[in-house]
C-alpha cells in the first residue's frame, strides 16, 4: 500500500500493490458471481470493501473505486507537480499540464 494521487478521486488515496490488488480483485469477482445469492449491491461487495478498508485504514464506499486504486495503473511522478502521470505512457501530466520529457 502506498499513498498516491488518484486523478479520478482528485485526492491522495491508498493505492494497492499487486498482491493486495490480486486479493481485492478475487473478492470483487466473488461479489459479481454472488448476484443471485445476494441481490443487494452492498452485501455482495462487503468483503472487498472490508478487505480494502482493513488493508489501508481508509474507508472506501464503492467497490468500483477500489479497482482503480492500484499502483501499477499509474505512471511515474510528474517532474513539475509530483503527482503521478495517469499511465506509464502518458505524454503530459493531467494535473498540471506539464509535457513529459
């Protein structure tokens, strides 16, 4: 887990490493498969929300947001503002507009 700027959430949030993400993704997939057993959205995805909240100490409200809180999705920090590029291949910083060298 690492605190990192999320361009979707517009704030720093705990980002999962690959091992944490793998566990969260499995729990998320279980929630999708349980749609007939647990028709209530919050009940189906409670396990993934609980996992993220316990692993990070951060209270996530929606399981879909958790899936983009993955370190590997983002690029290196911007040379100008320090926020991460949206992807590893981004040509400019979405936060400040800096063109990547």
